[in-house]
């Protein structure tokens, strides 16, 4: 099976829609067989485009930090399982998934980092 994580270097990117890249991890028999980094810089905030890219890569599970409702719904509509609220180094997060210790923290962002001043 394959899972995808938005990354910022070696860390889980805390804003799914702004991630410039994702790591795709191939896992079999509770072992990481391969980790590949793919670019998504041209798809930032394009929810369906990101979902299509990850489906095309063969991902069935997405592990992310924060994610907006639009992106979350787009992923779920494409049959992807989404685990939210992950943080830290993505390799450790993959190990948590393999070991069954990762928690879905139900973290949904309701804005895009916009600041409103009165």
C-alpha cells in the first residue's frame, strides 16, 4: 500500500493545501519499501488537482497536519483515507502508522491564513 504526506523538508507540512511537495511511502508487511518525493508546487490550493495527483501515485492513505474542509472533502470523495493532526518528522509519522499508534486528531482548518483587520 502507499501513503502520502505533505512535507516541508523532513517534516510534515502543517498546511496541506500549501505543500510544494509530498512524500509517497510504499509499505508492505509493516516495512517501508520506498519513499519518493513528488512536486505539487503547481497545484497549491487546487483541491481536486492534489487529490488526482495523489490517486495517480497510488496513494490510499493521506497523513497530514492541518487541512481545510474543501481539501478534506476532495480527498474523501476520491476514496482516500485521511489522518489529520500529524506533526514532526515524516519518517517517524510513517512508523507510527505502521505500528498502529497514529491518532486522527480531527484537525480541520477553516481559513487559508488570511488576516482580517477592522
